[in-house]
C-alpha cells in the first residue's frame, strides 16, 4: 500500500531529483553554491575543479569565464529543498528495510526449534552438555534433578552438530588462538603448547580486540582527513606562491623590455640628431645655391635685355657695367657624417644583442641544474651583480636610469650631453687602427699568422656554440650545441625567421665584428660538408642561401674527394689536403679569414681577403647523412 500511495508522486520526484543533481559528481547537491553565470554545484566539487588555478576561472557547465575568482555564496533555498528530498528518500528506504525485515521474520517463523525428546513442542532451551533441545515438559528434569545441575543451558539453538568436534563428537569448549579454531576438551591434548582459553573468555578478548581495532581505524581515518586537509592547504599555498613568482617574473621582463626600448630610443635619437645635423647643412647649402642660381638668372636677364637696346650710348654703358659684374662658380662643400658616432652606436647595439643572447643561452644551459630553495629566489644567470633579488623592490621606470650605466659599450648614448659625442670624433676606434695597420702591411700580417704555432693561435680561441634557431630541419645538434650531424627524418624545429629552409646548414651562436678570433672544427667524415663564415643578413631561403653562393659568405667545401673555395658563387679548386681538424682564423679588422689543416704543423688550405662590413657568424654546411662536424 505504501508503494501504491507513493506512485503518483514518483515522476515529479524524479524530475526534481534531476534538477537537484550536481553536474560534476552526478549526485544530489551537498552544500550547493551558485556561480555568477547562475549554475549551481557542490562546494567541494567546484573547489576541486578550480584547484591549482590562479586565473581563467570558468563555469564547468557552460564554460563562461570570470575575470577573477568568484566569491561563492551558499544557496540556502536549494539546501532546504535538497534536505526535504533527502528526508522523503530516507523514509522510503526505512519502509523498504522494514518490509524486508518482516519478510525475513516470516521465513524464520516457519522453521522453529523443536524438542529433541517429543519432536512436537517447540524447544525453550538447549542443553550444551546433552547436546539436545527441550520443551518445558522435558526440560523439567534439568531443573529439578541435582544430576543435571552442572549442565549448561542456553536459548534454543539450531544445528548442534556444528558445535561438536568432528573428531571426538564433543561440544566445543575452548578456542585455540594459535590455530584460530574452536576445540573440545579432548583436543586440548593436541594443543598443549598452544594458548587455549574458554569460549566466553575468548569471545570477550576478541570483542576487546575488535573494539581496539575499530578505535585504531577511527584514528587513522581522522589522520587521513588531516593529511588531506594539509595537502589541500599546501597546494593552495604553492599555487599562491607560484602566482606571485610569475607576477614578479613578468615585472622583471617588463623592466628588461623597458631598458632595451629606452636604449633603442637613445640610439635612434643619436642617429636622428646626426641625420638632422647633416640634413640642415645640406638645406643651408641648397639655399645658398638657390640664391646663387637666382643671381645668375637675374644677370642673364640683364644681359639679354642689354642686347635688345637700340641706343648705342645706353648699350655701351650697360655693357660696360655688366662686364664688370662677375659671378663665381657654384661650390658644393664636403659634408661628412660622424662615422665614428654611427659606427659606435651600431656596435653598441650589436654588443647588447650578444650579451642578451649569451645570457639567455647560459640560462637555458644552467636551468636543469638549478634546485629550488624554499623561501629564496635566485637571480637569473647572467644578471648584473648589482641587481637586487626579485621581489625586494617594485619595478618601474624610475629604475631604468640606474640600470643603463651597467649596459656595456653604451656610455656615448646618454642624451642631452653634446660633450660626450666629442670623444667619438677625436679618438679613433680600435677597428680603424687595425684596418690602417692591415692596409699598410697586409702581406706581413698574413705571414705572421701563418707562422704562428697552434699554441699561439689558441690565445685567440673563441668559444663557439651552435644556434638552434638557424639549424635546418635535418641538422641535428647535440653535446651542448657543439656537435652537428644530418638526421634521416625531419626534426620539426619551431619556425624562425633566421632558420635555413632549403640547405642543411647551421650558424654559430656568436658573431664577431672586430678583433681576432680562432676556432677549430673536427671532421669525422668529410665527404660532403662545408666550413665558412657569413653575414647575419645572408638569405635563409632559396639556392642563394647556400654557403659561398652569394656575396655574404665565404667557405671551404668538401665534395667527394674535391676541395674547393666558394665566394659570390665563384668556385676555385684547391689541392687535396688530408685533414681531420680544420682551424679557422678570422681577422675582422685586417679583413681576412684563413682556413688551415691542424696538425703538428699548420698547412694553409685557403685564405680570403675582403673588407668586412657586417658582423660575421661561423657557418657550416652538411649534406651527407653520415657527415659529423664537432666544434673543438
């Protein structure tokens, strides 16, 4: 009847239950909260869904995003509705349990325990000594006769045979804790060395042990809950700490960008000021020449008018006056730009670029070795020792002027001071001195380097590494970017404007604008490879991007057994030299590069003489899949 009375309401309850179900755990709401988009979730489910997030919070149901973490409020109306639904569901469960219990009781009443004497009346007690159950009439002797005084009586029991020892047919009276089994009095002989106790004592001991076990499990459950709370707290603290660190890193990089942008603006301002100075001079000279042109045109008009004069007296007077008037030829003075200022400004930009690239490379190499120390923040590798630890001071434009003096080769770029431009005009640069010396004695300079031993050349050694952003997709780099080989399958490098796309080539990370530099390359298999130098502006696509096939690169190439030099798409065959190690000597100011075979005595392979106008990069070409080049 209860089921029939509930049936009309079941469809409505089912629909209501579906509406009150959390879309995350698919169960009825527990402490429901509402997000700004209007959807409801269990508070614990939503917290678990947003765990570890510092931003980009979104609704798990409609994916609506929120600018910050929403303030969650408990939905009290929804809580009361859920509680009412849970109460009706609990009443239904209790009624079902009662019906099941009643059904079980009915089944149990069908088979009562009968008296073993008469087999007709239900038994009221069971004698464990006699191993039989008795009705009130047949139990009377156990109550009246002294002979049955020691017999053990208990409520009616079924299956007394299961309480007997299968070996001795006696009732179990003891429990052996070592074997975990019930035994009779005769079995005690076989359990002399065991600890056996009466059944009621064993039962009391087992109950005490289970109660202690229950208490232990309760304590462990509470410990697990505390551990979970600790993990949750630590997770929140870690997320908060990492969020703060990310904000600090962003602020540091913003400051770095501000420094670089201000340096760029200052450099461009110097060039713009020089451009304005030169253009003003040209405008002034142009104005003078324009006045001169107008003066000549006026004189020319007077001469033409005089020639039309018919009066001889007036003509002669005008002719005499015009002949005394003289004009000078147009003169254009030489206006020179401050080449030292332009060169130093450009070189300062190159130095800043190299410093940034080296710092980034050093940071990438050291990053796997850095172990985080709780509570401490280490400055990034390559940072100035005068910089404070991140987080100790707020970033801002006011710190820019403090950092600028630390930038190398930038003293001439301070604005609003004309005195600092004069040293650039008066003091010749090192490159100018070296270029003049090289022009005066080019042959002696070349011979002096060719006569040097390997130990003397190593004093100009440059630490060369390979730039992965320039490597072709089939050029594989290894051993900390000092070893290059050709891969059989594309390596799927990220797209980069400086990457070679057609030729399997790679450039060195370092570039050289001035000075003397020397490096060595080991050839493990030199049948198809090339070693050279190039400008950073060399093409990266098409056939002109291959070393030596343009005016921006110089190289020595091994093709089968032939060795040749290449520059500006001009080939020159060279004598075959057996060498496993090649030395490259670059003299930027002297304007030459030498390729030599390294051994007990250096053998010259080839030398290029050129007036280098841009920064030079070490360059390498690999064609054969077995070719391997290693920077020494």
